[in-house]
C-alpha cells in the first residue's frame, strides 16, 4: 500500500511544481503589462493582458489546488459508481474516469476495468485535486461482496 500512497503524493508535488511557475510568470507578465498600459494606452497591450489573464486563471486554479493538497491529508469517499468513461488526452494518452458522489476521479486502467457501474467503492484521495491514492471495490452492483484480489 505504500507505493500507491507515494505515487499519489509525487503526483501532487509534480502538479505544484509544474503549474506554480507558469502561474507566477503569468501574474508577473500581466502586472507588467498593466503597469505599462497605465503610462501609455496601446491596444496591443490590452490583448496581452487578456491572454495572460486567461493563462493565470487556468494555471492558478491548478497551482492553488495542488499547493493546498501538499498540506492536506488524504480523505476517503465511499459511494456508488454513477458513471465511468474514457477519453484521449492530447491524442496521445487515454485517461479513465469514475464518478462517485459528485466527485470525478481519474483512475488507473486496472481500476477502471475492475469497476462497473453500480459498484460501491472506497476511494482514498487528496481532497482538492482528487488525486487517487487507492481504490477498492467494497460491493458489486448486484449486492454480492467484492472478490479479494
């Protein structure tokens, strides 16, 4: 059980290290452009502020959630799998998702295959990024207990 826990923690750290510098750079660039616009108004500067504002908004959300999870303990969500789906990210990798109690979790392919709609699962995850530490099937959809694997 130590390996999945470490892997989830490393994923949160990696997200914080990836998004935080871009967020800070976008904030600094936007601030510099706003400062520049205060001196002499140019139309091109407004476009730059809008673009950097969108980048700051997108990367800032991811950065703040990852930084919050660095100081948070994993929590457990137990519920019925209401929805499951897969999709391609950037035409390269395939990601698998489960919806449990209004939370969407990105899970490993083996967990995705092992889980069916209607199964009752316990998901241990970080609260802000929903990074999954472990997933166990507690009860199958038809009411039979899950097999130990």
